[in-house]
């Protein structure tokens, strides 16, 4: 059984989305509907997928998702919106997909197909690193950044920190293919775990603040925008 929530303050959109999802035949579904972000948060239910309107009265979809993410890192959040320019404010909650209104069967079925595919076989890519602590295997999504500090390179992950036996320049180059970018000569950061960029500060999902050098600012911002655009395009495709 797949638990799905639909949250939209436009009742006609809410009902249409529900009708389309109910006709999906590839999986048994349990569907709950909410007309506001406040109601969704107050429900305290656990969902596998949430179809979430961005522009709602009261608490909007972005802030609703941020509160949900504090207690549930795995739920697939699919934004439903009237707007195409939402990337800058939405990427910090790691949305799984995006649907532009008016919703239709093809859009919703595609997102459900994608979500099921990920749930049936969660994609993870694990790399090995030679560290002072020994050989460690780390999922790429769990790495926040590498930092050159006191003549050592530190790898910061969601579980621990490790000391890498490599130059930061070599690590930066080797990790480029995995969407890591050097915003500063002493750092290589995982774009997947970037929360926001303000001025010359990069805010990471773990609360760290990474300096963004003026020289690398344009290049880093372009790389981040391309990464986010590609992620959205992959979710839309099909």
C-alpha cells in the first residue's frame, strides 16, 4: 500500500488530482487530501508521496515542505504549481518532482511511475576513500563537502568526519563528475546538499556555512543552476 497526500487550496485541482491518482492501476493506494499546509502538518501522518501546491494561502508549499523535512527525510515531495520560476526557493527541500497546472493524467502518472521506480530500487552510489581511519565506503548523498584544513583534507558526512590522503585539488577534480564543485580553493562541496547561497556564503543542509570566493562566484552559481535545472528536467521527462 502506497500512502499519498494531496495538499492544495484550490478544491477543483485537489479533486481532479485525487480522481487521477485513484485511477492509477499499478499500485494499491491510500489517499488523504488537505486544503492547507497547516492541515497537512497537523495530521502527523506518514506518507510515501506528497503532491504539494506551492502557492497556498496561509503557510505556503515551500515552508510546509521545510517543516515536513524536519521529521521525514524520505518522503517524495512533488510540487504542483502555476509558475515555472520556483527553483531558487524550492531546491532546499529536495523536491522529487514538479507538475505545472493544469494537472493532467500523463504528468501525474509519470511522477507516480518515477516514485515507484525509486522506491522499488533506491538509487545510491557508493564510493571508497582511503582515509587515515582506514578505507571507508560512503554514499555520495551523505557527503556534504571536503575541506583543506591544517594541511589535511577533511571529508564531512552526515555521520562522521574523515581525513583523506589526497590533495584538495585532486579531490575537487575527481569529484566533478559527481556534481561536486569547488567554490573556494579550500573546499569541494556536494551540490546535492547545498541549501542556499546568500552573498558569498553557501549554506549546507547540515548547517555548515562554506565561503564562496568572489573569483569563483559566477562559475559556482552557474554550476548550481545547471544542476538544479537538469534535476527538474529529469523529473519532467517522459
